């Protein structure tokens, strides 16, 4: 039986679900099979797309995938393929017509990739400056972006709408927690992003710690709500929200700090500080193609040789869109008061 190993080296971030529109015979005699990963983010100055190829072997000619993945020539096409993105605008009857705007992709070498499954530290990627290209969007019109990659006589294609929009924002600027036992919950609210079908939300509480007048060390605790589709989110009118228990911050600190206090026989002179806005809220919105890629392929297992879902015509992978928001938030006065009390060891600066 033939084996195929797909190069997945630049699917980032997401971190972050219809049916495959491309039929590629994986178990025929060897031919290179394009593998494309791209997540467009209109808020970024530069967008990167990974355009590589699969490598395969057979029972008669087996390969060691872990060894081959470390060889750049096994993952990359030689030179630079002709690759570009074309903008389309919704017209009469919902049909999308080209605006005439085309964005050519160039190649770049990333020099600081950490060692891992795939070759490093120098890794090849395709990129383009996208701020002005995406910035022409009129908020009242729908746009579509199609990727074209020419490889010899073959053309690899895919398309996606942009996730985001000017109205996408986090509304909650202050979080409230309680050290005492409580069954109550509070909310983080946000306005939905255009063309988003799922969201990944978490927040981080940042603090600093010094022991015995030693160096101040940056520390943090993190709470994740996980990835949720729009059908799994609560909604109040046009506002979405996720709920967190009032005790959650202090429960996390109890695990992180343990029995350490300001004055403790085992850890004397432990002091901790937090800033005016110690909470960072991270909200990521993802498009339909990315949602399907994660949902379908995770259910069938990432260890499989052939993914069940791809939206790459003539290849494998995913071409979609995402947008990330980051907001520095305050904590309530009651929360600060509880943090300044023992056993948490926080003091005012």
C-alpha cells in the first residue's frame, strides 16, 4: 500500500470547519502533490502562504518520513512558482466578478524556525504586502479572494472571503473575580466578525514575582474558553458573549502559587505585583474553510495519510481567513482588594 506524508509545516496559529471539491488520486504511481496552507488576515501588513509538495513511497520503496521531512528539497518546489491572489466583488444576483486587482506572491526565507518535524532553521514561504490590497474593501460590499498557483501545465486554485470587518471588537474592558466561593459568573462580550463561523477565546492574567529580594520574574496564568462555533455561543441581540466563573482567577492562582505567601517559613519574602491592566483578552475569529478543515480532519484523526477535507483545487491543505483581536483589560476594585490580601502575596507598588 502506498504511503503519503503531507508537509504541514506552516499551518499556524490557530490555531483555527463542506465536502472536498478536489479529487486527487493519492495511491497512483508517484507524482508530486501540491500542499497549500494560507490564512489571510486583513489586519496584518504581510500575509504568508505555504506552498509545498507531498512526498511518498511504497512498500517496495519505503521512506522514512521523519528523515525526508528534514530535507528542504523534499518539501519545496525548486525556484519560485507563479502564485497570486485575485480580488472579486459581489455583483448582481450574488455573482462575483473580478475587480481587476491582482496581488502577486513572492518567496521569502524564514531564518528562525525552531527545530522540529520539518526542516529548519531556514524555511521557504510565499508572501505579499496586503494592507493596501485588502484596504480597498467597501464595508457595504462582499468580496472574495481567489488563489492561483501555476505549476507547469497545472493550476492549483482556492478561494475564501475575508474574516473581520470594522465592527469586530471586544466590548468588555474590565473583568471581575472573587476569592470567596461563588456560583456566579461574569461575561466577556464582543461584536461578531464578518464571515466568521467560529471563535477561539482565552485570557491571561500577568503578574511579577520576587523571592528574597531576588530578580523580578514575569509570570502568568491562562484561562481558555476553547474554540466555539457561532451556534455554540451565547448571544444577546447583536452581541455574543462567553461566561466565566467568579472564582476562576483565584482557582488558577491557587494552583500556580500553592502555599506561597508574603511571609512564609518555606518561601520568605515572596512579593508579587500586577499592573493597572493585568488581563489580556485574546479573541480569534475564523472562516468557514478553516472551521471545516479542523472539524472534519480532527474527527477522522490527524494521523491519517489522506485528509478528509481540503478546499485546495488540485492539491491538499486549506486556504481561509482569520482575524485576531487583543485587548488589555482592567480588573475590578473588589478583585484587586482580594489579590492584596493573603495568601496571594500581591502588594501595591
